């Protein structure tokens, strides 16, 4: 990954000014998380979707869900309701501005506030900004992110008072359309106007699987035993930071003997250079695990449709049965023990 870069003081000043304005307006007094509208990034054309949190009076925040992955992640979270896992929220691509207690802030946050000569006092009064990306730990904003979040907050300052007067402003059109704040340039002036946008289709990059033919052939030479494996690939909730990179959550490829519960293989993979590349490496990594223990299983059970699709070609070439199972009881026990050990 590239070296971290930070917004310049001009970007920070604009963002803090917009955030202070939102605190003065306090839109969470009449807006809920479901009162969503879109904003188009005037620099890139990217869409973001603004959602306000804080009506319960416990935590005040504004999220800008980014692109198709962001809005679909938000909608999935809304459908899950109280059954949603808090970890699911931080996996949705978004930029967030929230109001925290001073002790929540990092040294880097306080340094920016000091450079700007700003003063904040009290509980839930200190602006706090973070960038959320799938498979990564919430981290400091980069240039461009600060500008887009600032623009979104400025548009919230326009939309929120109008919504208070007319709640139909944010009613979805035909259940699908959103109000969109769209930029238009006239000479050097940037103007904003109301438009509408549908829910963009989920545009997930393709996963390309690469595996050397020699590894598949080597699997075919392994002794065939009546072993049933349970295999899963999941995010490990312990952030890791390599020098110069933003912290990430590694993913674990775990293979367990379904009958004995014995762990036959574990490997932690990084979401670099992309999450799709990481997923694409899973079949080869499983082949390496099987070669390492020197056996070809009779059956491999998984409970993820994506993992099933990725391993299907390997199963066909190597000659083992692949099953999409409703649950993996042996593996779940091992995973719980791993996570409990992590929490100690």
C-alpha cells in the first residue's frame, strides 16, 4: 500500500466548519437513520448517501455511505434491524463525522484541532472523523475524503431544515429513488440543485482465481482417505498494522476434520492488493494446506455460497466432493475457541 497522506489545513478547516454547523442545527432531533439522501462528489462524480444518527440522544453522527457498495451495505443493515452485528457496520464503505468525548480522540485528532485554534468543551462535543473500508480498521481521513465529507455536511445543512418543514422531501420515489444534491458549475461558481437518483446496482469487482496446474496435479497424487473437512474463510477481528499501512483485519482460512474436530490447517491472509485478490487466492491456499497434511479428503463442507463457488473448480479437478452445508458444527467450535483466546 502507498504511504499515508493527510488532508491539508484548508481541507481540515472546511470540514470542521461544516461539522460545527451541523452540531448547531442538530438534525438528529427530527431526522432518523432512514431519512437518507444522495450527494454527488463535485470532483469525481462519485455518489454518497447521507444518514443522520442520534435521535435517541446517545451518540450523534453523520455517515456518508460511499457508492453502490455503501448504500447496499446500509440497506442490508436496515433490513437486519436488531439482528445486525455491530461489526457489520464498520465493514460498510463510508466516511463518518461524529461527536465524541475528548478521551475518544487520538493525538492526531487533537493536533489538527490545535492547529486550527478551535476549542470544544463537554460531552459529545468533540468532532471525530474516520474512514471505513471493507476489511480495514476505521482510520484517519485521506485527502479527498475530507473534502467529500465536508461537501456532504454542507448539503445536509441545506436539506435538514427543508425536511423539517416538509417531510415528503426525502420520501423515496416509487420506493426506490432518493433526493440527490447535484453540483453544477457556472464559470467559477459551484451551484447545487435538487435531482433524484435510484439505488445504483451493486458493482462488485470480479474475483479472479489463479492456481498453478502443478498444484492441482500434486493434489491428485495424494492418498485418498475417507476424511470429511469443514472449511471456512472469515474475518479475524484483531486488527494488524504493517509499517506505513492503515490497519486491516486479516482473514483466516480454517480447515477442520469434521469428525474429530482436529485443526488441519490455518492461514491468515491480507486484503492486499484488494479484497478480491485475497478471495481469489483461497483455492490455492487450501490446496497448499491439503498438500501440507498429505491427504485428499473425501468431502469438503462449506457454509458460504461464495466460498463454494470459488472451490468448485478445485473440487472438480482434484476429485473431492464439495458440499454447501447449512452449518459447520465442528469448525464453529474451533472458531469460538480461537476468538475466546483472542479476547483473553
